[in-house]
């Protein structure tokens, strides 16, 4: 249950805290005490469930100038203003930010009929996308490393006699040409049908000083082949959360017990890059939106720069597969990825 500050403490927080701090400064007294009291009181406004701190969405929406409403079915909470629309799903880790699905680390909950979200997800997903902070030390984006998935003895997914490794390489060539026209320097982890070990892929990007790392893949499923379609884009899983992927690309552990990786140093930038690329893929192709997800794929764990992994669609879907095998569609997909990278830049 949320803890409740005493009434005198409540009065202190709102109108009088600024006056008190000024008086303490004038008296030459230390401010640590009041600051700790204020911090503790603010934390008390959150509830704790399953060891996670949850924050009231009503309060968070108010603090960030968003209108909040609960849809009649009671399962969705919508936050809006003139430029933003966020949809949270109760008892689900799924969310939508300006029309694009973003997978949270923990489900939204309800406390006394009031919707709430973990402070963890506010810090690692919502705030980085809605309130990005410019970092003065961020280097300009000049060189992009493209990673065509699989190759050689590693065929990747197979469907109808087609192999994933062939189409990731074709997409990489097309994307390289368009990125170069946009003024970027591009390096590829493989330029032919050869096997490249997973650790060697981000290692090449690190060694050559790439500013972004983009791994290219195509998806497959054994169930619901007529229904499951659309791109999804992955970035590194935050420390303390489980991965949301349903398959592996060298993801040795999706568990929250996994510690910090090299990729976590740039996890917020990687999230923003993944969001912009996913948004462009969905809007420009157009295609069904499978969202921005998190995974500890080997190529994302070891990259020293913002890194994403794109699953460009399903080779097992009867319609989408034909698009993937089409030169014209891969051209449009490459255009969309470039648009996403430019939006991120």
C-alpha cells in the first residue's frame, strides 16, 4: 500500500518547501535534511507491488500536462495532449506511444481503481522517448555498421525453400546504397554468403568506430502463419528486466538476473533509434506493427554504440513473404530504415 505523509509534512512539501530552504540557506544550515525529507515524501506517493515501485498514472499525467481517461472496457488508459497520445493496457506490459507499440518491462496495474506504472518503466522506456535529453558529448553520426544476419552454414530461417541469410544480405546491400546517398559512411559485417560468428559482428563495429549498429533479420513462425506478420525492432534489455523476445539470436539469457552489458551504456539512445526505425517501417511500408521490444541478443550486448536489431517481416506469412522476396519492397524497406535513422539523428 502507498505510505501516507503526515498532514504537516504535506503542507511542507507544497507551498512552503521553497521558503524553508531559503531560510535555511540564509541561516547557513545544511540542506541535506530537507532535501532527504522531500525526496522521501515524494517516494511515498508510490506503491510497491512484487518488489517494484509503482507510480500513479493520474499524478504522472498531471505532472506532465497530459489528460487521462479510462476507456469504457476498463482495460485501457489513454493519456493525451496536443502532441502526444499514450495508451497503457491494464495487466499488460504492452503500451502505445503515438501509435507505435512499445513493450514495457512490467505490466501496468491498478491500485484502488487507480492505474499505475512502474517507476522502472518510466525511467527506461517512457521518459527516454517522450523527454529525450541531449548529451553534449554525443558524437555525430557519420559511420553506420550494417549487420546482415546469418550467412554461410548459418542459414537463418527457412520457408518455402528460401533462406533468411540471402535476403538479409540483399537488404543490407540496398540499405548501404541508400545510406551512402544520404551522406553516411557504411561498413558491413559480411559482404558475401559467409559465416561470421556473433561476437565478431559488434567487434567489427567497435574496432572501426561505427556510430550506429543495425542488425538485419527476417522472422518466421510455426503457428498462425496466416496471421502473424509485420516488422519488430529490438534494442538492449535494461538491467533488472526480462527480455521480451520469443526466440534467440544468440540471446543466452533473457533473465532479469543478467547484469549490465556494454550495450546498456547506450540503452536509452538505442531505444530511441529502435522507436524511430519501427515507426518509419510501420508508416512508410505500410506494415503491421509488432512493436519495439527488448532483448539481450549477442550483437546488442557487445556493441559500444547505439544498436538495434530489425526483424523486417515474416517469411512464413503467405503475403508478406512475397513482399520480402521482392526487390521493390526491399527498396522501400531500406528507404523506411533510412528515414528512421535520419529522424533519430
